[in-house]
């Protein structure tokens, strides 16, 4: 356990002393009217860093409103009590490898990039109903995170926000912002279910790449921009839709989606970039709804051709069979029934 002592040595100078059981002392010293706490590096050494590894619980007292980078850098801290006055969490607990649970009060409005990067024991995170932006790498490589509650006011904008989480199985983004950032959920290898915001308009590059267990996903019709590799290397993905507003299918969108069996290309698509269906070994049925063949930047590189059928609009068969790069697959094309 850790005893926590608070004192004001003088106006604007707020001091916390944490005394671990072992007797080591860990000091954090306030500045700028007590709004931040920082390391006090004794005699230019790293004694504070060493002492901090005797601390198992941190209780932050009233009066602290923000944390600076490295305020607590510890391998042993498991529990943190966060006062309601804190608004800026900074990177105060970055790489606290033993931290297991976090509950954020209403006043927290910003989690800096890499705020909890590498907190590999973190299992549960709850946010109060507060306006909060999660910046890039906020919970990157929190490999044991099983549960995260995101209120409607918490916005997941940054790249790699939850990337590398190996235990997370479900993501409810239905109350989230209208944009999913680059690689936000990259390598969430146990993710099985995703519920998206109905007014979502953008899915960033590699947003769900390498989500090994993801089998089905419904993309809202409001989405009009998808980044390359957004669903690449999802070997279990069997069913997905491309929204009607998409005009360009980005490169490698379904690269390595071995289990995908059919795909429908919306009527507004005018361009399909390279490697979209590369290594999609199970893909057998292609439904192409554009009446004018979309421009291809290169060959489709279909992983398998035996047994495939490429369905094209009635009256467009010749156009597809003679179009550049499409002509390679002319023998597999048939017209759709009206």
C-alpha cells in the first residue's frame, strides 16, 4: 500500500508525497499554481524512477488538474484514483505495465498521444459522459484490454488508438464520431463484432487491418471514403458491404481476406486500385453494378479463377470484355438478370 500526504508549502506550490511500504520516498512537485505535477529528479539522478517501482496504488489528491509526461513511470502501479478536478491526463501513466483498471471522471477532456501506450495489464477502461478526444496511440498495445466503455461524447480520432489489443472482442462505435482514424483498431486480433455509427463518413487506412477473428461487418451507407488496407489481412472476414457512395475502391482493401466469398461493387464506382482482391482465395462471385467499366490501375490479380463468376449489368458485357485489364477475365463474365 501507499500512504498519500498532501500539503501546500506556500500559495501556488502544491506537493504530494507518496511513501511506499518499503520506506522509499517518491516526490512529485507542483508548478504553475499547482496545475501540473512533475518528477523531482533528486541530485540529477533517476532515484525517483527507482523508488516508483515500490508503488502499487496512487491516489491523486484534490487540486491536481493535469499530469505531465512520466509523472508516474512504474512497473508495479495497479490502481489509480483519479480526482474529478483533473482535465488533462497527459502521459502521466505511460508504460505502467501493471495497471489493470481505469475510470475517468467527467472533467478529463484530452488523452494525449501514447497516454497508456504499452500498459499491457490494463483490462478495463470506463469513461464518464464527458467530451473527450482520444489521440493517437492512446491505448496502443494494451494487449489485455477486454472491455472499454465509450460514451457518445468520447471521440476516437487518432491513429492506432486501440491498435494491438489482443483481448478486445466487441466494439460499439454506434455513438462515436463520424470518422475512424488510420489504423485505429489495427491488429485487434480477437475482435469479432463491430457496430458502427450510422452517420459515419470516413474509415481510415488500415483501420481494421489484421483483425483475425472479424467475420462480418456492416458499413453504413453514409461512408463515402475508405482508406487502403482498411479491411486487409482479415482472414476470417466472410461478409462485408461497400457503401453506395464510394467512387474509388482503394488499393489492397480486401488483401488477404481468405474467407470472403462474394463482393458487390456499387454503381457509382469509377476506379478500382491495385491489389484489392489479392490473396482472396475464396472469392467466387463478383457483382459489378457500374454500367461503365471502372478504371483499373493494373490487373485485378484475382487469387483464384477456377469457378469464379463476374456478373456485369445487362447491356454492358461487351464493354467489360474489351476494357483494359478487364479483358483478361472476359471468359468469366456473364450479364445479370434484370
